């Protein structure tokens, strides 16, 4: 993990190192991004950590990142309970993306959008440019729904090198977007940020949960109600696995605290 992460402090949950960022410090961390400096980031939540509990390779991938933000209400609560007092809110991916683009206008940061369907990513670019006049979006690209060939990776690397983005926003869904970030950050030489559903939300394809729902940690219930067939396993099974992982961590910590 990065020097920035060391200054913020971090904790381990479900075997994954999480940085103790609040929303404002997370945005500041991304505003430091410059093309030529490769940084891999992830946004972790209950579902992410439930996958890490049962997949050693995925857990190692997350732990090799420069920054792991807490994009989960209950994960932020765990962080605060473990001494990270600044973690009063989660680092919500769609807000992180929007706020970084907003504040990054003054710094002339360049952004590359990568993910979703051709229609969605094109609409996302239009919507963001309308909401944030002057934002520099240098590309909006929809990849094939499969791993890229070496030739395709070479072409992508060349396009990124020509565009020189400071931030490369990835919207491929979990865990695919995390794997992309882990495997290609050094090659693309910029800060990669996987924000998943933010592409659908800011393009207007799907509604974002109301603020009061998010504030009380119930976005998962809202999204489950709107897309039950697609999300039931993610939230019902994933949340249960996360709760089990947190409970296991707590028991382990108690044993360490009481050890002679």
C-alpha cells in the first residue's frame, strides 16, 4: 500500500487491508493523481469482502493495491469501531467519482471512462460534461465482455498513452473491475479507480438510492428491491458471509487481547 495509506492508517477486515479514509480524504487522495504515476485502488464493501473470504487469489489481489477505500456503510462502522474516528461515512463510489471530477476541474485533471455498454458510456460522458462544465474527459470506451487479447491490451495502452489521463475510471462490475485494475495499473501508468454502478447512476440508466436510504445503510435493500433477480445472491448471501467474517475477526481480536 502507498505512503498516503500509511498516513491515514488502515485496518484488516475479512483478511483485507482497508484504508481509513473518509469521503473528503479519499477525494483528496485521488486529486493527487497524475499521469505517469501508476496507482491501483479498490472500493471495498460487504460483497467484495465476502468474495475475498472464499477466494485467496482475489484477497491477495486486493491486498496488493495502493489504496482500498471503504465503500460500505457497515465496513465504515467496523473501521470506526477499530479506532479510525474519521470514518463516519463510507466512501461511496458514485460520489467519489463525481466529487473528484468536480474538484479536479481547477487542477485540469484528465479522465478516461472505461466500461459498460457503448451507449451507456457515451451517455455518461455527455451527462458528466453537462453537470460539470469544463471537466476534461479524454475518452469514453466500452470494452468487450471478455478478457482482452494481448493485441487489444497493446492498443489500449497506446490509446491511454496518447490521451495521458490522470484518472482511469473502470465500470466493469465486481470482481471483474478489480481484476482489471490489479493486472493493468502499471501498464497504463495512471490511477485506476473501479466504480461499477456509478456508470449506470450518472448516465441516468438506473436510479440512485435516496440519500436517507444511503445514510441508514439500506442501499443494499433498495437495490435488491429494484433488481431482485440479479442481486439477491450478492446481497443475501454476500452480506451473511461478511457478517460471519466480521464476527470471526472480533473473536480473533478478543483472543489476542486476552492472551497472556
